[in-house]
C-alpha cells in the first residue's frame, strides 16, 4: 500500500484491510472482487492484484523467496526481510535516496542505473551488524519527517554534522514528466434503483473494475463535470444523461454498492445522486 502512496492516505485503508484479512490465509481465500472493493480509491490497482496473488503463493509455499513474489521488488523485499524477519537486508526508497543524496552530495539523476547502484551500495555498507529493521525504519523516518523534500528540518537532524549538501538541495529525478490533458465522456443512467455500468477487462489499467460506460458518440445532456489526476494525466470526466434504446453492448444494470469502481466514477455517482 505504501508503494507510491503517502502514509496518511494509507492508514485508513490498512486498518480496514487488516480487519477484513487478519492473516495471509484469509486474504488468499478471499474472492478478488472483495479484495478490489477494499482497495477502491487507493489507486495503482495492480498492487491489489499482486498482493492477492502473493498471498496465495505464501499460504502454500511460505516466504522462502521474497523476490519471486508478484509485486515485490528489491526495496519491498529488503523491507520485509529486515523489518518482519530481522534479516540483514538493505533498502532504498524515495526518503532514503533523498537522505543519501544530501548527506553524500549525490547530484546525479537517482533514476539512472549507475546512481541506483551507488545508493544501494551505500545502504548495504551502512547496515549495522544487528537490528537492521530498526536501522532501516529510522532511515525512512528521517527522510519522511526531517530530511523533507522542501524546507528540511536541518537544525534537528542527527546527521547535520556530516551532511555536506546545502539545505535547499533537491533530489535530482531528471526532467519532470509532462502532464497530458484527457477528457472522458461517460453515460450516467439509472433504472429501478440500478446504474448502467460495464466491467473493465481482467488485465490492464483498472483491471476488473466497474465503470460508467463511454458515451461513444451518443447525444445527451451534460449533468456533471469532475477533474482528477492519475500519474501523468489530468483527466476531465464528463457525465451525460441520454435516452437509451436497450442496453448498450457489454453493459449491465447493476447495484454499484458492493462493486469496486474507479474513484472518479464513484464520485460522479455520489455527486449526481
């Protein structure tokens, strides 16, 4: 959940998740539609699918090879190994990279393979002989609470005597990705307490979620406009009421309460209720 998502956003989702799935086995047994519903609104839904798949593997085979689990990369494997199992394993996330870049005056783009190797080498060299989980958590917290991206709290930083970077040094992440502007026109139709929805394919973006169907050239009355941003896209969602002759292909009249939907589509339903 914390991959590319802030802690304060994750906490309520985590609490609900752990009440629903207190063990790996309970998650492995759960139908994916319920997993997706509990993840609704958190974004990056591939994480939910990978976590569900990983739970099934772990419930049968254990944690013997973390890096082979779906969705587990070098950072996540290091975090689980050191924090959950007390192993001597390093990690580098965005917060740790920022601390290292400032302390060791690393100015190269952190996304480049050579810079990544440098950061991971430092992380492994600095690991203590014991309590690596505590050390790794302390490094991440230092970046999250003290060595902030803007206005770092240098006066209270325990590394202020050895840090060589100027206080306003920013982490070099390369050229900023350009934001694309996109407009999605969808149908907002209700009938006998149900809503017209279609289900997305089982693979790809927002896989398996239910959404308002596309307008597809139909004429109607604009009832709602919402704006939201996903990664590099600034999206305008426009909902239209139209006269329908029958049910559009691939769509169904359903009750959306228990279905997982993209956050913007759920907002559109709530706003136009």
